[in-house]
């Protein structure tokens, strides 16, 4: 069970129950816990996806996401936030060129976990 600072035992149990009911894990590559700065809600691999700044394709992925946001009429603050995020990612990648690479899936245990068929 994940217990968040300031969260009561009852709230922690309810949060865990909600996560357990969500079913299949979405991101099979990473286990993570992310806390929304806006709402304080907790997100995990059951309801989120994690991309790392070292992933070579991340700036292009974020650029495509920005295009979709623009096409769908997202607020200008969202677009500005994405522009700033893309800029930070690109700066990090330029500064850390040796750490940047294409994402991959290792053969064996990782491949079996990530590439297994989805639940019906």
C-alpha cells in the first residue's frame, strides 16, 4: 500500500482500492508514483505512462502531442507549457548527449512483461 504524507489511513486505503479496481497495468516498463502539482492526486503505472528525458524521440513525441492539443483547441497556457517543456527536454538532451538513446526493450524477462498480449 502506498501511503502519502498527510493522507489519513482511511484515505490511503480508499486510494489503494481505487487503484486496484483500475485493472490492467498500462505502463509495463516502469513502476512509478507521480503526484499532481495541481490536485495532489496520485498516479501510477495503472493510470499513467512514463517517458524519460533521455529517450531520443521524446521531443518529437511532445511536438506531435502539441499539434494534437492545438488542433483540438487546447488553451494557450497548455500550448505554452508544452513549448517550455519541449525546450527543457531539448536543452537537457543537448547537455547530456551521451545519455540520450532510442528507447528499447531488453530480450528476456523485460520483453515477456512488456510484450505480452493485452487483457481482453
